[in-house]
C-alpha cells in the first residue's frame, strides 16, 4: 500500500515540529510548507520530508504544497501580527480551505482551543472562527480543541514553570481560581497523528483534555510539588486586567507580553473539554491511558534538564521577524549600516573555539559583561520585548531557527560561521556574526556586529549604545578565544 502524503503547515512551530517527527515514525510521506527553508537546516528530519518554500497567504504556494496531498494539517496562527490578527487568521484559513478543495484534499485537521463560554477571549474567538473558515471550503475538517498544553518548551508550560519557581509568594489575578483542562503534549500528538490515518474523512469539533480538571492555582502548587519546591502562597486580587497580567508575566517569565496576553485571555473563563464533543468513538485513547498533570510535568522537566527539548514556543516567528527579513536588505536600509568588527588570532584549537561559540547565551552567559547584557535584556522586557529569558533549547548545540535569548540563529556552518539576528525591540535590524578561519595552526576569529538603522531614531540608537559596545564586544571576543573560556 502506498503511504498517504501528509502536508504539515506550521512545521517550524511547537506542535508542528513534533508532529512531523511522529508522522515520519508512523511511515507517512510528509510534506511541509515553510516561509524559509533555511530555518529547517538544523532539524533532524529535514532530509526525510519534502519541503515547499512559500507563504500560506500565497495561493500559488498553497497549490504547490497541497498537490496530491490526502490530509492537510493546519497549525498556523498569527498572534504576533498586531491588533488585526483575527482578520489575518480568518483570511488565511479561508484561502487554505478553498485551495484544499481545488486540490481535492480529502481531510483537513486543525488544532484550535477549547471555547465553551459565550464571553471567550479574542484569541479563542479567533481560533473558533478559523475552524469555521477552514470548513467553509467544503473539505471535511476535523477540529481538535485543546486547553493548556503541558510539555517541555510550550509557552503555557514555560509561563507556569517560571511563575511557580520564581514567586514563592504571589499576588495574582482572580483567574487563577478558574478551572482549566490541561493536556500533555504527547497526548495531543497522539490524537493528531491518529487523525492522519482515518479510513474515511471526518468532519466535526472534538475537545481533547487530560485526566485532570484543576484551577491554575492548583496547577502551580502541583508543579511546585513535582519540582521539589515548597507550596506556593497565592493571593488572588480582582484588579489585574489581561493587559496588566500580560505585562506582569512578561517581567517574570520568558514569555513576552504579546504571547502572554492571549494565553491569559484564554484563562479568564473556564476552559474545560465538553464530554459531548469527545473523539473517543473515532480515535481511542492511548493504550497506556492519558497522562495526568503531574506526570506530564515530570516528563517536561526531565526533557528540559536533559536538554532534550525538541521544539520550543519561541521556534515559531511571525511575518515581522527580523531574522527572516535579513535574508535580503529591507527597503529602508539603503547603504547605511554600522559595524563593530573584532579580529583575534590564537593557537587555541578551532574545534574548541567553535564549541565555545556554540554554547553562547542562556545560562552559559555571553563571555563577560554579564551585567550589561542583563541590563539590555531588562530594558527590552520593559518595552514589551522578549528579553534574555527565552534562554536556549539546548545548552551545548544550536540549529538554524533556534531562539537564543533575544537573538535567533539565522545561519550556522559548523566550525566556520554562526550568525545571530536580534529579536529585541530595535529601530532597525541587528546581527552578530562569528567566523573562524584556520591558517598554519592558528585560528582567527572575526566577530562582527552589524546594525541597519531605520530612520533617524535608528542612527541615534546606535550612537547612544556605541560606548557600551567598546567594552562588551572586545571582552566577548577575547574571552571566547581564551583557553579557559568555558563558563
């Protein structure tokens, strides 16, 4: 029997990247649609899938991606595209559904959010409308709706984890008393991967959740128990709006306000799977049963501590991500750019230097001037940026597309070059590149910081921070090349 061809959109995202791996393990032929194929350079399954480079808003790209596809997974969202994200999401979904119909796709599978309250958040309302828009194309659409997903690297888990670990006593919004229905990422992937092999197309909405229905406050205390922490003292207050709560989460956790706000909006109302919308009659639960909350936390923590995080919430980037724009100069860049270049030669082995370069950031630090880096990260958080708290997916190794504090890996050539693109709030585009060259037993490091300013504000910004660069960048290059550079 010829294996089914499956299209996965959002393959560079948290769920999509893991789903591709599971589908390949189950013997499916997998095709992925990505805006930039370079972002898959370091993904283990890259050579096992067919890659279509294109944007989901482009009908021609969608037609190429959906040709000869039996099942199409829709795992896209537009939370970081601004205030009009709901309209953007609906427009994308309508186009996707229409092209699926013209390409004779048999089944669409979509992962949305549980929405069982009339006063649901804008985020959940948009997720619901996306499901309707996909089905409007006429192709049978199986819509899974999940609540909080617990897994290493998920935005929901990182928010829960950092709130609990960093605040033994906390004043919280009243939504922490609302019940929610968490589900382990492994169980989400089970349902999705089983949907790829349905014998007949299915249409309908199906809620999925784990064995536990608990409040967010209970989740924090159960997390504390699993993590070996004391029970948290939680004092709910009625004054924190979703916007204020988002800023609070932005300051305490790695999750930026732009993502925290919709997550919190989803918690304002109780989010519990409706037993009338169970999928068990079509897809049975895993043979070993669904994973309860505490075991889901144990699995997530184990993966994090062993640096086995396959995908992270920060892997996905929106249309405005600088690391994608930098592939070609932006229209406003012109010939204007600033550069800080440091060149150092050493007899330190090239492989050791590369290893130290690849370990940069996260808990490993930035090879000196840590106070300056921390201050810059704190300023970025205050203005709604990602700051330094995103850390790293893996403490030793990087791959293209990885988030790295407030940078993202745009290019990686082992033992040759690493290029990082800044994702902090900036009036321009900044990059940091490390390049190695070995000659006559000596290794030369060329470290280049580049800034392409946007308007007068961009030029003023560069000159304002230039005095700090004169200290930070030479220190970093010198310490990387030092024989004892490992932190």
